[in-house]
């Protein structure tokens, strides 16, 4: 005998079984208990509050920080036959009043609301007069002052516990290292709640880090394998976002820019196109992406270094939410490190915050320079031990060789010291390689004992040496001195020959290595491709008619399953995963008709 939760899962959502800890979470919350859920993107967090909301009496109130995405989430629920609405500033007064009346009348099963709206006296009064099934607090890491997505309104959500102590609360996030997890529990009054922590591993994502050499060419090489696929390219500055989007468009990519400096309407239009059209490449600052619900993002590329491992994990987690193969590609150089360190030091934050940000950046650098399995290093940052090399990252697929760089490190450090600890990498390399530049003659650096002692290594290798010395803390960037390099306490041991320095050996430039070998993406068998494309055409037409994103109607993986199984009747179609009762009734005949036509 299936439980009520299982029956609802099959009837509404079209799935035979829960995944991972979903069933435990659903039953725990449906019984009226509080929960803190940490589950990776694509792990099925939404079901953990949607199913209990439908099982319990009253309306489930979902606190979500992103107005733009509530509409798609609500539309997806309506496709399933669920009575769902949202309340935010995009609604006109008449529509908002209608939604409020439906809430008071008990006609809604789920209501999405922004934290700012929830905290208004008017809305709190509405809730006092309504029957509430549960409170779900999505993107709960926004409560963390030290996080990358801090939202001050989240701090005030303790009002839910104070005013409605009998209503269960479930807080959910895909991104929280152990300190952030503790802060979420403390700030939201969930210290006594049961914690459900899934593995943070995203096995379908391949992680690759390349050293910046010619960033524009490297990005184009990487993207050449992803033509026609949806993806996100993250850049540090607004200017670089716009330049990169223009360059990609000139190369035939359907690329759009997104950053906080664009007019609100342009941002909204570009985000809508990304969500609703196939094959859009969004070039963006980190202002874009939190809560992006698009399942078929096949790659996330960073053309500059992110600020922290936590931010990097969240941004890359937007790839491959459908569980199909996806790529996370990061291209960085020492210039990125210099710029980020300057931004930290010149910021207005207090010393404690700066110390924390420096530590997070150093942790990320350790990930970039590690020769260990990327997945092991990444998950260790979230307090998780990954037991074996993953076989799906660059370090596993093409292991980097190491070399004894002690002498090179001594030469580099000596050059830093003798030139006054105030020059950047390019000038230091010119000294080491004996360059006859005007700047070297101007400062008399052709007279230094380190002038010309590094001709055995090319400039690219020296850049790698300096980058790895900074990453390992043996040199530091002087943010006050325009990115000049200085010695650290650890430099002394190396200069005295008391410490060996091993470094990652840069592989020769290899376009195939940076492109990462074979093409990734949704795999459809050749014999199923014609039917799969016909099903996508049907889906595109339905999406246009209803003005919703195509994935709200069916995921690509559901269409692939139909193409593989070729159901010839409604009964057979009902057995395909991801097709609940409402979708079966709305679209079943059209789907079966296309299968029959394709033979």
C-alpha cells in the first residue's frame, strides 16, 4: 500500500518514487515538524515543500527572493493542475486583490511571495486570517551576512516562528558551507529543526580550470563544442559582460548581456528570452542567476575568477539541473587575483569582513591550483569527504604533472626583493628574462643581480610560477601598491633552501584539452532523434500559445524518454516518468499522435 505522499507524487507530478532524502523530508514536514534542507541544485528541493503543502490543510506560503522566477514556478505548478499564485510588485492592484481574496477563501494550495511583501503589516494581517499549511523559506542562505547573496529582509523572517509557532517551517538552500549552515539555523530560529543534508556532489558536471592565456580565444574554443546549447558565461565587470556578449554574437552565438547597470526592461527581456528560448548564451555578472530554474543549461563558463568557492559552487550549479551531462569551465590568471585583492582592501567593509573575504579567495585559489581531484577539493569546502577521484574533472581525465620549482621560486622571490617589492608580474618577468625595455633602464633594473637569470624559462612559465607562488601564500599582492608583489613570512624558508616548492606543470597549449574532449549534453540515440525533434516542435508551439518557457511544459529528458519508449496509447504514456495526471489529460493525445505519425 503506497503512502498518501507516494500517491500524490504519482498523480500530480508523474513520478513513481521519491529521490534521496525527499520522502523523509516530506513526511517529517507533513507531520507538522520544522526542517532545514541542504540539497544540491537539481536535487529536487521544490518537491520537499510542494508535496507537504498539498498534503496538509491550508495554503503553503513560499518565501522566494526572486520576483522574476516566481511566475515560472507558479506556471509549472498550474501545468500540474495545482492551484498556485504569486504576490509581488509585478501584479496590478486588481489581480493582487483577487489573489488575496482566494487566499482568505482557502482556494489556493501554494502562494509564492517575496520577503519584502511578506513582512508588510497588510500581508501579515492577511496571514492571520488565513489557514496556513506551512512556511517554506527558499534560498535560505540569503540570511547569512557573510554570504554572497545577503538579503537583510531574511533576518526578519523570525516573525514567522513568533506569530505562528504551530505552523511548520522548512528552510531550503543549495549553497551553504558549515558556518553558513549554522547561521541559517540560528537566524531563522531553526536550531531545534531536523537538518537534512544531502551530498553536495553534482556528478553530471565536469569541472575544468584553465590558466588564462588568451581569454577570448580560450572561451571561443570552449564554446565551439556547445553551439546551439543554452549556457551562462560569468564575467567580473559590466564592461566585460557587454564586450564578451558582442564578441560572441559576432561569432554567431545567440548571446545576450545581463548586469545591474542595464535598464530594468532590458534585463527582464533578456532573462525572459534565456528562460523561454532554446540555445541562448547569457553573458552576465553574478547579478544574474540565483534561483534560475532552467533545467537544460549545458555549461557555465567563468572568464574571470569568482570571489569564493561557495559562490563558484552556486554559479556552476546552474548547469545540468536536469541531471544530464554539463560543464563548468573556469579560466583565470594572476591579474584576476590582483584585482579581487584590491577590491577587498579598498572596500568599505570592516577588518573582520575583509579577513573573511581574503580567506575565501585563498580557499578558491587552492582549488584552482590543486592537482587533486577537483570534486574532492570542492566538496571538502562544504565539509564533505568524497571517497575517491571522480573521473569527471580535468585533473582526473588529464592529470597534471608536477615539477620541482624550488630554484625558479628562489629566483622569482629574489627578483621581487631586489627590485623593491613594488612591481607587478610583467615587469618582474622582464627583469628575469633580461628584457631591454625602457622601464627597466629607467629604474636601473638591468644592473640587478637577478637581471637575465631566468632565460631558461619562457614568459608563460614564469607567469605560472608567480601565480602559483601567490596562490600558495609564498608571495602576496600588495593591494595598496597597484598589485605589486611582496615577500611573505613563508618566503624566507624557500630563499634559505629550507623548503622545497613543487608546482603544477602547465601543459602545452592544447585547444582539445581546453575544449575538454567529447561533446557533452543531452544524449539522444540516433534512431530516436527524429521523433525527439518532432516532440520538441510540439512543445515549442504549446509554449508559445501559453506564453510560458518550454521546460515548464516538459523537460527535454521527458521528451527523450517518450522518444525511446514510443508509447502507442495513453495508458503506455502514463508510465513514462514526469507525466502527471493533469499533463496526461492536457497533452496526452497530441503526444501519442506524434509517436504514431513517426512510426
